[in-house]
C-alpha cells in the first residue's frame, strides 16, 4: 500500500499533478460546479 501512496505523492508533485490540482480548485470555486457536485453526493449518499 505504501507504493500506491508514494505514486500519488509523486504525481501530486509533478507538473501534471499541479495542473490537475489547479483545475480541480478552479472547478470547486465555480458555484454551478459546486452545486453539481453536491447534487451527485446527495444522489449517491442515498444508496448507502
């Protein structure tokens, strides 16, 4: 399991990982995207 975490850390530090994190931050700050995410979480939360 440590190998997987190391790979995730390595990706997060890479230029691709930084771009992906920045893209996620921008999407999270958009009110429409945030509402879509909350709607999906509510939808999948009911199934449990």
